């Protein structure tokens, strides 16, 4: 474990020397990395985790990563189409969130919406500012409640079960 120097969050040393070259041996493989203001693990912490790691497994992992970096888009899509489709499906939720919040504000000018929720002002029906603010802010409150519920469910049941 390194001694001296400032500590970052969780007691990890804060490496602030820009010329610091960090060398680590994991599973028989040597790694060298130049670090700039990085909060990282010490050599002892890395070795403690890597003691039970099979060097052959690390070698295979490096081969897989290098092959994936050389794949074209078509090859990557062919090999990982399921992940791409799942990502597209989840991205629709983000798109719809932005669409909904933009769409709500257009209701204020619609005659049907004004007829149902409007108040007379200078001979016309208008949506009061208090209603407009409440409608937009209730969406944000709903997002906050949803984030709290989603975070709790992810911790308790895991990400996959929460999203499904």
C-alpha cells in the first residue's frame, strides 16, 4: 500500500503527479499506465483482487477485446444484435420522456384544452399561469418519485428484473 499523499473518497490515494507511471502485474501480464489526477486502487489492492485470477482467462479476455475493437459496424451488429435492440428499446423511453415534456406545453393553446381547463380573461378562455406551472412541475415530481422507486427496486431486485 502506498503511504503519504492525499487520500480521495473511500480512502483510495489521490495520485496527482502527472509524471506518475503506474506499473502493475496481474496474472503474469504487465501493465503500465500514465495517470493524471486519478483516484485509483493501490498496487496492494489490485494484487489482492487478482491473486485468484487465472492468467489464461486474462489472456483470452485481452484477445476478445482486441478482436471486438477490429470489428466493423456490420460485424458488431451481427454479433450483438440483441444488445443493440435492447438498447434501442430502452432509448425509446428517453425519447418519449423528452417528447412528452415538450408536448404538454403545446396543450395550453389548444381550444379543447382551454374549453375544459381555461378561465375567462378579457373575453377569452386562457390557462392560468398557476395551472401551467403546476402541470409542468408535477411532471418533475413524478420523475423524482420514479427515480427513487427505480433505485430502490434496482438495489433490491437487480437491474434486469427492474427493467423488465
